[in-house]
C-alpha cells in the first residue's frame, strides 16, 4: 500500500519511546515538510525500522550522550531514503564483512537474524540496505526504496 516515510518513522518513535526514555537516548528526526510516499508493506517495513532502532539502542547504551537519529529524504531516481544513525561504539572493521550473514551476531544475546532479514525485506521491496560504521564513532544504516 502507499506509505508515508514520516508516518513510518513517527510510528516507530512512538513504539520505542519507553526504551529511549529508559536509556536516556535523545531521538532526533529530520523529516521533510513535503510528503514522501512510496509503496510497501507497512508491517514488514515497520519491523525493519524497529530492528535498526533496536540495534542502535544496543550500540548507544554505553556512550555518555546517546543519540539516535532518523532521517527521511528524497533520494536519486525517485527513491525514498530512510536513514538510522547512532553515535554508539560502531562495528569493528573485521566484523563488517559478516554483518549480513544469517546467525552472525556481535551481541551477547543476539540471534544474528535481524540485519539479514531486514536486508531481504528491503530487497523484496526492490530497494537496498547499506550499513556504514566506524569503531568508536557510530553506525549509519541507509535504506533506499
């Protein structure tokens, strides 16, 4: 169905508000004034955004001033760009190659299925999911759909 990028991000913000409060995380969002609409499955895409935000929460728990930022903007070729960025510990460079491999995890209690499944869902929507991370600086995940 037709989705609005801002509505999708705001819905996830509402769902995750207690976690932001619990860990004193500043959740910032940059949403365009104009409506960014695209076609997709609202439940699957919401799950992807929730997974990315949960990963960001895990990454920022140990930093002094935790920040997670969600950005939506019009990308190239009529695509919509959704970006989740954090100022957490980042992913070690030697782990980056494996980050999308099913069942690989950098967490003590993770299943290793989240990023792999998220990428598959975005591919089903004819989009791409890219992850950029620097150790001790943070991580940014970009969805183009």
